């Protein structure tokens, strides 16, 4: 045991000087949990596997502190002085400390980060989102609906014109938002610049036909930052301001890629795709972190939107409780984690203005959702600047993975909000009448939910929805009510 890292019962760690973290840690046979806890604290801050004689008085003050241990549940609480982190607001550096080498500590059979807490004094130093879903709503003039989007399928193998034609069909069918899928890049069958050109032409045609603005999210993840920037600049040169987002594969391209784009293009919606996250977030993994923790770091890094899971409704692994916790960490000023209550505030928590914001947020969440949606129909503009110097601005949950028109109403009920972007892939393009009708079915599904009408009833007068209900129910994707959760 490295006793200089053991501070059991120390309440001073709640003084805003520390990032707090809770881990589930499983020691190897014959090793006590508090022994493992101090090894983790040492490796994650100032120390080594042995006590070193070169420590200074100042470095000792920067030790991580094990301040609580729960032997029964294999839980350890560690406080990290946030001054040990890179002072440039570097999320990659935090993660290097708190989920870096500690995952390889030999004394451990498992080490999983379950929750974190960022104090206001720390949040001041990090970017957070600049452009939000509210900015996208203002551009699209959509205030009383989720942002209805798609992923073009097949995700790989289409030429630029084939891809753009499906974008056009989706937009003309009533869709709002199209995204490249996570592996789409600069493949020989679809050169990146040709794809951008084709999308711009398809968007112009769709906007002329529908009279509505549209948005496309371009995957600019690349071999190096110079190439990323070249791709981003090409999009900027071809697309209208507001009509595009930049997608970055945040796990595989890295946190530095996310923060580079956030700082270089603060006025562009930054779409964090989390491809690869399952290797570290799946509940059965003994090592890694939870989906809510990953989501919190996405917001800290400044992503405008991030995939948060389908809460048990779609095809991806994930439970309603965990995915909803992640969605709340993305959207809310005050969010309950598994162990901590995170208030995304840059001012003291007792501040009266902050408390009013939290109360207003809770009042809104308690409203009947359909009544709230109807009230939003009269909104003509969302003030995205309000409060932004006092809190870390919200990050949109982006929902994809197995949803379709039949499952959309169920998912809205699970979410308890319309403040999200939904991107259906196969759920649109597999519609027996084609992509355009598949999109119209999504729109009709939402209209039915908004009016409080069952899909079967609404489908009697809406052919696209009727075909969708018959088709997706026949394929075993009928909606199912999930109990025991609260919406955002």
C-alpha cells in the first residue's frame, strides 16, 4: 500500500479543487481493495508502483486521494487535483490520467470508471459546445419536432451521384438532416470532393422543391490534421453557412481531433461519432468507462452533438437507464449520475440565477410532453446566447441504430423530450416503396405521436405509414413499452 495516497473520510475533496471519480475495481486474489486503490491513485497522478524519494512538497500536494472505499461492491472513490491536467483545456490529457495506464495495473482484474464530477472552477477552463442543436433548429426553422435525419445506406459502395440521389429523396420526403456514416471517407468509388459537390447540388434541388432548408453532416476524419482541415475547408467553400456539420470519429480519430475542429470551426455543428466506444463502454467489460462518462467528456470537449444510444428501443446494446443518463448529461444543466450530481455550471452552485435555471429546467421536464411540443410551434427563434457565459452549453443526443417509423413514438416516450437528432438508416431506406416514402413515413409517424393518435389509426389515411407499419411489424420491430425510467 502507498499510504500517502490514502485519505479515507477526507471531506475536503469537495472544495472544488478536485475532479472526483468512482471506479469499480476488482483486485487480484490476495490483494486488498484499498491496496489496489492506492496503486491506481499513484499511477493516475504523481507516483509509480513504488514510493519514490524524489517527491517534493509541491508534488505531494498533487497526489490523487483515495477518499472512500466500498469493499462489498468493489467501489473506490478518488479525487484528482485538477491542476495536474494540461492547462489548455485538454480533454485527452485528463483521460490519459484517469483511464490511462491504470487500466493496465497488474494488481487489477477489472477497473471501470463509473462516474465523474467536474467542479465549476475546472469547467471554466474547457471549451464546451459553441454551436448547438438550437442553432440547427434556427437554420432549419424546426422547433416542434426532433431533427429527423438519416444515414445513407448502404454506408459504403455508392458513387457520389448515387449517394446524393438518396439524400435528395430523403430531403424531398420531408427529412431534415443527412449524415455520412462513420467509415465514409475518400474511397476510390466516392472521392470526398466529388461527394461534397453532388450533395450540394442535391441539396439545392431539394430546397427548391420543398422550400425548406436542409443540413448534411460530412465525415472529415482523416489520416492527419492537415487532411482533415483540407476536407473541412472544401466543405466550407462549397456549402452554405448553416447547411453543414463536421462529423469526427471521436474514439478512433481521437480527442485531439475533436478539439482541433471545435477550436478551428467554432460556428460549425460538431458531430461526435463514437464508433469503437463499445470496446470500452459495454456493461459486461471489466475495464473501461460507462456511456454517461464518455458523454460527459464529449460535452466537455465541445462537441455539438454525440451519439448516446437507443435506450433499449433500437438494435444497439444499452439499457434505458444508462442511455437516458447519458442523454441527460448531454442536455441538462443539472444531471444525476450514478454517484454524483453534475451541474454544468461555471459559477457557484448556490448562485440564485443558476438555481433559477435549474428550476426552470425541471419545470419544463415535468410538463406534459405533447403540450410542450404544441407550445413550441409558436417559437420563431431560439436565443442560443442566453446563459452561455454561466453554464456549459448543451450537447444534442444523436440517436441511431435500428430505429424505424414504427419505433419512433416509443423512443420519444422513452426520451421524454424532442431535443435530439434521430438518424434512421435501414429504417428509412428499407421501406418497400423506397427512400422518399420511407422518409414520409417517419414524418407521418411523428405527426401521429404529436396528435396522440395510434400509428394504426393514423395509417388508415397515410399510405406510406401503413406500408411501414405492416412491413416493420412483420420483421419483428414493433414498438414495446419500457417501464421504470424517466425522460430527460
